[in-house]
C-alpha cells in the first residue's frame, strides 16, 4: 500500500498538469483576449519592409538575416519571421530553398507581386509559409512560421513583404 501512494500522487500530478496546460487561447485571435495586430518593420540596409505581430522581439539582426519572434502565451508556439537577403529565381528555386531542411511536402505555390509564395504542408501543429520577392537591385526571402490554424494570418504577414532596393 505504501508503494501505491507515491504512484497515485505522481499520476494525479501529471493528470492535473495536463488539464492546466491544456487551456486554449481565444480562437479568434491566437492570444488570450488580445487581438493580434500587425506593425510594420523595415531595414534600409537589407532593403525590406514587412508587417509582423506588434510586440515582436528581434532575435537576430545581422548581415545574413533578421529574425523576429512573437511568443504565444501557452509557451509552445510563436509567430516567427525570418528574412534573408536572397531572392529565389523561380518557384522551383524557392521550393529548393524551403525544402532544404524539414518538411518536404508542398501544399501551395503561386506567383505574388514581384516574386513567389510557397506554403509547406503543416508539420504537426506548425506551418511554414515562404515568400521571395525581387526588388530593383536586391531580393529578400521571408519564412513565416506559426500555428497551422493561423494560416491566413501567416499568409498576410509573409505577403506584406516589400523590397525597397
């Protein structure tokens, strides 16, 4: 009987932690009770302008890439936007860039103003959308990732990319 009590306590703790961690964010906005709004960020040196979730943190800002992150309250997901100073030559080139690592299956690919859009098939609860746009002298590729239930918001973020050079 003494051996069963610690086992029961541990199982109860796991069960209760699963209930506590299982709280879902408000479906309409992804963040508990707060509507996710977008704010424009730009960088003259790399030559881009893009709308990202307001309040995003800058994780990296170097000559080879810029990364912005907006963590969701559950701690498991974030909206992540990564920009690189490289433009795909065509849709096949963008597909090679996007599938170099990770998920290889593509859900959608199409032209967008000045470039191409690629949506990878969701990998579990994570979705990646890629957009590559050419400017006059430079090009920029954006990888936008986040919860797969927020596909339209991720598309809106990624397709807001404008190359300013």
